[in-house]
C-alpha cells in the first residue's frame, strides 16, 4: 500500500555551492567534493536537493520528520538512488532522480511493507 508520494523540480542554476552544507550528509559531501567539474557538482547538489524535498513531501503523510543532512542517499550498484539513512523498517522507499539541461527532477514513493 502506498504510504506517501513526493516530487520536486529544481532549476540547477539556482542551487549554489554554499548550500551544500545544509543539503548533503557527510557521505554525500565526500562524493560531491570528489567531482572536479563545477557543473557536475551543481547538478549533483540540485539532484540531492530535489530528492530530499520529494522525500520530505512523501514523509509528510507519515510520522517521520528528518533534516536534509540526516538523509543519506547513495547510488546502488546499478546507479539508482537509494535511501541509506535513516533506516525505516516499515516502509520501502523508491527514489528516482533525473537531470535535463537546466533542471533536476526527483520522485519518491513510500510503500508500507506491513500492508
């Protein structure tokens, strides 16, 4: 059963590097800092901002509230984004992030495992 959905779109040029400390977890920050291209950094940061906004919207229908820096989203072996932290045992979290020139788009679906 669907427990929550969320989506967000971000204009990549509006996300400034100084926001990285408010958006990224320590694990994500290490990835962000490994990029040598400023445009790749900005794209990554915009994608993480969009997915965390989408997660916040999806979680609004539940009892969960998390700060952006408490959410850790890493890519799995296939390159798909996956919520690593916080671990939420009763929910399956499905994530998608897309980038297109000027925009980053994210979608989140929360599935109740108990139902």
